[in-house]
């Protein structure tokens, strides 16, 4: 994996974090995944270790959980 993946659910906390992360990392270095719109990717996020959103999966496989917006269980519902 060459890019970081930013998982979020579209809440105001997530959208704000998305803009900050893009500013810090650059749009060319990040894939944004809106889990409320791409529910088929929730399993992928869980397998990577994402427990809440917003979260950033780094290219080395580390998951950085950012300012709590919603749990994965909430996103699944």
C-alpha cells in the first residue's frame, strides 16, 4: 500500500478531519473512504484495525484513530 487511507462516516467531525488530513498529507497521498456511502468497505476497515472513525490507515499498516466521531458499530447500523 503506497497511500494512506482515511476512513470516515460523513459526520461533521469526520469531514473536518478529512480536510485537515488532506492539507497535511496531500490529496495525492491519501485515499478517502466514506464508510456510510461505501458500506462494502467496512469489513476491510475492521480487518485493518479501525474501531472508530475518523481513522487514518498508514502505508505501514498503523491505524491512527482521530477525534472520535462514531464507532464502527454505529456505522454498520
